[in-house]
DNA sequence: TTTGATTAGTTGCACAAACAACTATATGCC
DNA sequence: GGCATATAGTTGTTTGTGCAACTAATCAAA
């Protein structure tokens, strides 16, 4: 028997991602309260563009672990909110490079502060060494399945 | 500074629940390959009914961390698949008690095997003591935010 | 016992995810 | 060059989520 350490009730939490769902909801509420008209999913796309602008949609797929249709629609919505712009690549006209608007650049600091705030609330009174182990395990899980 | 152990890249994984998303996708694929016409979300509702039949929709909300409209629609779809039945409570006619059909009872064993299989794949080569710590941390996070 | 508040569930809407099928462009091989 | 194949992105469909507004039933207090 392999790593079968999961009683039934624990199995459930792992599959459904109770903790990460709770984190995302908390962050979404913070966005709403701050008047940021932005979903967590939209934020997760901007997150990567803030690190590196001009990514292609395919690169955003890889970065965000979403499929192409999901990114198409997220970019649609971000464009409608005037936060990003699609720019056709010069070299390869199949490719859209995604650029941030002024408005999106202004959102970075505020939203990142709220995200860190959320994580601090989530991890309050959790010992630092345990957090380290937890991060390791989650990365390991991801690597096992990807 | 509180538990601010998160470099930016790690923050992202925690908020987006990379690991649990990967687990859910893997399980969904196993369902599909096995010919189980069932979403993970539907499974998560059945999961609780297998433990205790005749729960109200509100109780299912609490058990699955979903809001009332989500449960309404999940029960709608489960009813359409002929897996559950709504039965009005005798005592309180506002309440729907949810009962499993024969067909749903038959799904329990097979789907639970696939779920455990998925977790074993996810946790392959992860040391048991680290898994314990990880579970603790995730529960702690959930308690901090709920 | 009637009225006001609470609770259980439903419906409408906007957004997102997964899959399949599609278009358009690029590449590689003959 | 021309055709097969691969790649980037889009569209349609079904399902799920979160919020707000709603209905119906119950409860509680005057």
C-alpha cells in the first residue's frame, strides 16, 4: 500500500481544495471591498504580465495552467475592462502579444498588497517551518501530476 | 512582519490552488476514462450523501462549502442524471431532504477507488510525515479564514 | 393571531473552466 | 511551389460559482 494516509474525510479536502478556495474567496472579497473591479482569475493573468509584459496567449496558458479557450476569454474580458491590449506579433501573425494598459499598471501595487495581506491572514499562527513543508508537498504533488 | 514567507511566485500557487486543481483534473479524467458520467463537483455532493443520506440542501451547503444556489443547481443536475431525489421534509416544508437512487449507490465504490488512486498518484514519493504536516497547515489555513 | 423577521430554497445574471470543433498562419518535406 | 502537418487562437456547448433578488414556509413577539 503506497501513501494511503487518507481517511475518507481528508481525501475530500484534498480533492476539493478547501484551503485554496477559502484563500481565493477572501482575496476576492478584499478586491470587492477595495472597489477593484477584478476577478481572481483576471488578477492571475495580470500577475504574470506584471512580471513580463508582452507574453503570448499560449505562454499565459502555460503560466496559469489554463487551456486556450479559458485564456481567450480572460483576455477578452481584460480587454473589455481596458486593462490589456492584444497586439499581433510581427514575426508570426498567429500570435497575439498581450500588453498592459496604463490602468492595469496602476492596479499592481494595490492588488499585490491585498494578496499578501490575504496570505498573512491565512497563515496566521502557522509555524514557518510547517509552511515550508507544506509548500514543498504541494509542489511535489503538482510535479507528480503534471 | 507576520508569516510573510511568500516570495511572489509562491504566493501565486497558494492563491490559485495549483495542486488541488491538478488533483481534481486527474480525478475527472479517471471518471471520464471509466465511463463515469459525473463531474467532480457532483461527486463531492454524492460523497457526503454516501456518508449520510437524507441531508437537506442547507446541510450540503455547509458540508461542501458552497452557497445555496450552487447546491440547488448541483442537485438539479444530479436529479436529472437520476442519481438523487428531492423529498420534502414532513416537519418543515421549506426543507428538501436529498436521497440517493439505486444508481448512485452503485457508483460509490468505483468512484472512491478512483479517488484514492488519484491521491496515491498525487502523493507518490512524498514522505508520510510531510503529508501529515501539509494536512495540518491546510486545515489551519481553512480555520483561519472561515 | 397577526405581523415582522428569519430560514430554505430558487432564479437571473456575469464570469469562468473543460472539451470539441473550427479558422488562420506557419513549417517541413516532396 | 504545393501539400500535409503543426501551432495559435476563437467559438459553441455544458457545467459550475458567486452575488443579488426573489418566493415560500416557519418562528417569535406584541
